[in-house]
């Protein structure tokens, strides 16, 4: 079963983006996937901003990316793009860090006008990092993520359905990649 890593780029500790990410991971966990979550805000800010990779926390986060079969990249929209916090983390990843991985962009924002952030801001950097397959991303409005009085969150029924559809497309792409892996190894071995 493929392993999944979520990387969320919200600086907020009460982030709707992190809540949506946790919800997506719960759907994946229910399918039997091993999942983990790196909240970039928990990494050393000084090291991120200075581009200093040689710390245990950043090694660990980079190793988690390297070992995952699928990556959920989650971010709120700030100034019509993904967050600078997420950008700082992505900038520290090695070239082709996402090669061989299936990636699901998950974006939250206050208005539907930010929908294009997925295709015009986030997808190009994911492709530049070598992602072989970036599935159609999911945009959720902040109003789709409802905070409860006890501190928890829930998604509206429509947002729940759309997120489940995106997770299904993501897992189907992971399954296709896993099924093709033996054939790819044979081709690579024959090329030597």
C-alpha cells in the first residue's frame, strides 16, 4: 500500500488548511494507507528562511518527502498564491524531489476567485520539482470548513463530497503507478 505524506504550508495553528488536510488524510488512512503530516510552521523558521538544510528537523522532513509514494501539498491562498512558508520549504528540496511521486494539491481560500492558484501558482513549482503526476487539485472555500464550538472542524456536505472525489482520483493514480512499477523496473534494467 502506498505511503502518503501531507505537507501543509499554513502559518496558523488554527488553520482551516490543516483541518482540510487532516480530513483528506483520514480518508486515505481509512483506505489502509500509511499517512503522515509535516506542518511546515513547525520547522525551524530561521533555517527555512536562510536556506540552511543541515538540521535534524529539515533532514527529517526531506526524508519524509523522499520516502513517500504520494504527496498532498496543502496551502491557503495568500496574495493570489501559495504561502511563502510553503515556498521556503519547497525551495529547500533537492531538484527532482517529487520525481516518481503522485501529488495532490489542496488549496483553501476566502473566495472562488483564488481557484486558479492551483494551476497558475502551485502546479508549476510542483512540476519543476519533478512531479510525474499532479492530479487535479482541490480548492475549498474557507466557508466550506466549519469550526465547531469545541474547537473541531467539519466540512460542508458538498465540500466533503468534492474532497472525497479528489482523494479517489489521487489513490487511483497511486494504484496505477504501483501497478506500472514492475514494468518500469524491467525497462530500466534492460536499458543498462
